[in-house]
C-alpha cells in the first residue's frame, strides 16, 4: 500500500509499504480521509518534544485525525465492525496501569499515540490499524469531512466542558485555528455569548460565518480592560496568551489551556489565586470523542467549513511547509484523501 513516510526532518515521500495485518483485537481500516494538524508539522520538522525525549524516532508514519471503513478484523469476536465507518482514539493506553483502569488512558505513561508516539503507524496511508477497544462508529449521515474532524472536535468539546459553559455566559476563545473555531461552535451550541480572538482576518471572518457574534484581534484584547469574561479558552501557540487569559477572566471564572507554545509561557499564579480562578489543562480528545460524534450527528455543530481543501498524499509535504493550493478555502484544516493520486 501507499503511505507517507517521514525519514528525517523535512524529508517525506510517498512509499510502498507492506499492507498491515490485524492481530487479534485489531481492526484493519481503509482510510477515506485524514486531517493534518500542528503536531504532524512539528514531527515533520523535527521540533516535536517527543523526538528529543526519545518517545518518537524516524522514520515516522503520521496521521491521527482520520476516518475510514473496517475491511478486516483480527478475530471473529470483532466481526460486527466489518463494513462500519469508524474513527479511533489517538491515545492507546496499556489497559493495565492505574490511569487506564480509571479511564484516563490518554495519560498512560506506557501509551502509544497513533502516528505520534511509539511505533504505531498513522493514517496518512491507504490503510491503518486500530485496536477495536479504541474504535468509535460514525453514523452514515455524518459527512466525510466531519468524520475526520472528530479528533480535534473531541479536544475542543473537552475544553468547553472544562470551561463549564452555561447559557448566556460570556466566553472568550483565544485562537481562530481548528481547535479554537470548533470550541467556539461547541460553546455556541451551549447558548453562550461567544467571542473569538485571532490574528488572521480570514479566520475571524470564518468565525463570524459560523455564527460567532464577536471577533477581536489579539492585540485589541491585550489592550482592553480586565475581568471581562466568565470563561476563557486559550487555544493559541502564542506564549503571551496564557497570562492574558487570566487577566481577561472574571473573578471566580475559569481558564482552560489547550494551546501549546513552542517556548515556555509565564503565568503569575498570584493572579489566579487572588481572583479565585479555576485553571484547567486539556491533553487529548479521548474523553470527548463520543460527545463530538453525537454533536456532529445531531447537527448542533457542523464543522465542514473548517476544511480548506482535500489533497493527495503526494501534496502533503508542501502542506507541511505551509503552502496551500490555489483554490484552497479560508478554513484552517487541510484534509488528505489517501486514495487520490497526486
């Protein structure tokens, strides 16, 4: 089968690799759509912390936002999955440690991460393996684009849940990328008054088209008054935004951190304590995947406009380098069809 293989920093190509064979408890999936995210780019450039930490090494097979149909199973116990359209959790916990037993496999110290950590090959390929215990069925009426956005959707839904958003509350989402725009949509579905802060005019216009009534440049927010929002979701890679989130949150409000900057961000914990703010960190979509599927299936969140273009495997290295196709739309997400030929 064809797969994208990253052999060294900034060196990637489409190669013929052996077809994967499902072991007992595993499903073999024909991949129909894959999303590219910032983690993939950091692995491609060699800047991802996992490489320095020894959790990941080249060659790497990327791709953890995906959907496809099950075409084979490792044993008869999983026959019910055959033919179903699914996605899968990225975090493959060991199943035995205290974290996995508590349902927190996404922080299992022994976990593999599909296309990211360890040796589990990702979905930027014609086929991918996933353990059946980490598979999620996607209803047939959910669009292909939405099905491949379940993983970022799960992350964003967790952020909104952590913000404890209630109807009528004023919520600020810092960041107008995929995670930020999805979080804004989930917050709108809860009846919140949603504000989005970003940098690119096109992405802020997209936020407005998705129903966000208030958009801001980040510099405008940095210059504005304090204590304005019941909850702030920080979804940028800007190391100044975590501290700004605390300043903009009302006393007794909540701040949720889901963005990661490439350099350390500084937050004065006195500001958190003296305002009695609840601060929450979010890693992984795992506990939010089922909820994201439910929202997409119900139509309360329609994420399709976030996809700017659908490209082939051969096009992926150029997208990792930041180049977009001439006909790409304003959305922040690039999707890949592994069956297409470049």
